[in-house]
């Protein structure tokens, strides 16, 4: 199964774009896009670095929130099992103890 990640376009250069998601930027190919993009547009990016579909900002934010919730669930689950949890986007370092600071 391939999971597409919604990302915001922050730079355009011909058939390539720089996109941002969860605070990380990466370059993606626009070869699969059927219409021009503008800065600030949201696209779905598949494994391999190809943007293939434009999405509305609302749909992108909803999807990103669900993915962040899944990452948080995995993070807390690792703590409960006694394993060291990986970084959650925006953290300076990985957690080594309880996760109360991550919960709303």
C-alpha cells in the first residue's frame, strides 16, 4: 500500500517543486501533474517523490492531522511498551520518558 502525503508547495522550478510537510522540505517531480501549480497549493506526494494530485487546503490539513494523530499514538504506545519513542515533528530530540508533554 502506498500512502500519499499532502504537502504545501513552497518553491517552483520548472518540472520540480519544493514542498513542505511536518516541518520537513523535499524536492518532488511535477511530471504527473496535469495543471500548473502556484506557491501555497497543496499536492499529494507519493513514494518516489512524485506529486500527482492537487488537494484543497482543508483536505490537506485534515489528512495531515490524522497522520499526526497516528504518529502520536505510535509514540505513546512505544512508551507504554518500554521502548524509546522516536521524535515527533517539532521536537528537538527523541523522548526518553513519559509523554504527558505531548498530550493536549
